[in-house]
């Protein structure tokens, strides 16, 4: 039976789920990552079941956050394409202003929810567990909607503990290495090469540090995986205090200790994309949201993308962020919501959406947007950057607080960061 929490309890749950989450400046999708999606997987005629989406009519309320003008334009174009393909359905799109999870907590408590809305991977698990999201399996089966072309790293985070799907990934983003091509002619392919290249750039005119690095797991986790470490293993047990994880955290701290890196704030910048754009740093580790930001604010800065450098694990790896389109359990127009969802998360709709340049396809059958080849290719080996552990927001906060303190105190000791993070992971696993 569905449990309805009080507003205060719900807000506390959701804030815990997303606290310390990914810090991608444009909070579009993918863990605070980038923009939306589109159609395909399902055709305009029944494709395996007895459901014909073209027969549905009415109005559907769609809601989500908005990170930039580029995102807004891309989504409006996608909605217009949907309404042209499905003229019997009108989309009432509303931007959720303010803190998204807090506003949604109020909606859940009052049972006044949009029909279809964004769900970041970081709070997909608690929202599905509390019964706020409609399972999609029956809709998928009834229409014969093909989910096999979604990249597993994007799709799996929206599976509940019961094995059901509670959302389809509207898009995704992987973390890649962006570098200033005036300063870096050959991008490093390994972490050892990266540290060497950074050391050689120290003192270059205009650079405040060779690398801009985030002090949190929203980027640090990619380096941990590169060194063979992890937060939790495949069996669900804690791996924070493994030798590989500790070595990775120490490597990350050493970049600050050796003067190879600074956080964006210490360069006087709001985020690492700004540091790259202002030529304060030669390397930044971001996702596809960087491109429209650079185009709009720093068109004179020359940069390129490269795959995340490999570490001692010897295998390519990075982290990905995504968000879903999900139907509210209390939606008044679920059938209309599904018709919109199957378009937005399908091939045609996602193609239209990702043409806007803000996000990457979460499906392998959607064409790669111009300039996104490196980032899209990484989806084949990317691991989720959030949503894989209950109360992961608390783990992220514990890591970032301890890591930041080591930088501020100039002690650069991985043991303190590992201890704080392990305590948070143990608590999360016990919850």
C-alpha cells in the first residue's frame, strides 16, 4: 500500500537524496546535468501490443527544471514536434521554479503532481520507494515499446528494488576531459600523463592552475574508478577503504598539493567551465552542458574534448549523469502522459531534443549530435555518477566536506577523507 508521508518528512527525504549531488552548472539533466529527449522506440502505430498512441487525446502537464535558454529552446522545439505528430494531445509545459526536490515534495504531499516530470537519478530510488512514481512496465508491454537501445548505465538507475521501471532516461551526459587547444596539443591518455602535462603548464601566463578540479565525488568518482577503486562494489558492500580507492583519493589530493589543480572558487570562478573559458585553467572535466556555455560566454576560447584518461585499472571508465521522464502515481492523465513519454524517450523525440546541443542521447539508435562524439562514445563504459546507493547525497557531502578541509588545511591526507566517507557509506548501507 502506498505510504503518504507528511510534507516535512517528504522534504527531508528528498533533500537527503539530492544533497551534495552533481554540480553541473546548467542543472539540466543527468544528475544536474543537461537537457531532454524525444521519440522513437515506439512508432506512431501499435508496435507489439494493442495500444495505439495516436488514438489518445487530451492535455498532459509536463514539468521540469530549466538550466539555460538553450535548454528551453530545445525542449520547446521538441514539444512542438510532438504536438505535430500527435495533434490530439496538447502539452502544458511548466518550469518548476526554486529548489526542484522541495517543490516536488510539496506536490507529492498534496497529491497535486504534474502528469509527467523530470526525476534526477539521485532521487529516483527514494521517490519510487515512497510510491510517488508510476511503474511503466505495463505501458511498455502494452505498446511493445523497445527499451533495448537505452544505454544500460542510463536505464538501470530507474529500476526500483522490485525490478520495475519507474522512468525512462530522457538523455544523459558523461564526464569527459575538455582542454585548451592553444596550450595542450596532445591530450594525455593516462592519469600519469595528465599529471605530467599539468606540471609542465604551471606558471603559464594567465593560468591560475593547469587543472580545475571539483572537490567532490561528482567528478572525483571518475578518477576513483580509473584507479580501480569504488564507493560500493558489485555485491553492494563498501569499497571506500580499499587500497585502490585510498590511492585514488590520495592522487586527487596530490594534484592540489603539487599545484597542478585548484577548485573553481579558488580561481575566482563559479565552476570549472568558467575557469576553462576564462583561460584560468587548461583542463576541465565536464559534460555536454559545457558546449553551449562556452559558445555563449567564451566563443574565443579554443578547446576540444578527449576521453577521460585511464588509470591503474587499465580500462577506460568515466561517470555518467541522467534524469528520467516519469509519470506521477497521482497523475490525473496517465495515458496522455505515457504517449508524451514514449515520444520524448523514443528515437524521433530524443533526436529532436539532443539536436539542441545541451544533452547527449541516452539511446544508441539516436544520431550523435555534432561535436559530441567523444562524450557519446564514453556511454559504452560509463558508470552511474549517482543513484546507485540509497542516501548517496549524504555520502557525497561527507566526501566533499572532508576533501575540502584537507585542501584548506593544506594537509592533503586521504585517510581523513576515506574515514569520513566510509562512515557515511556504512550508514547509507544500513538504512
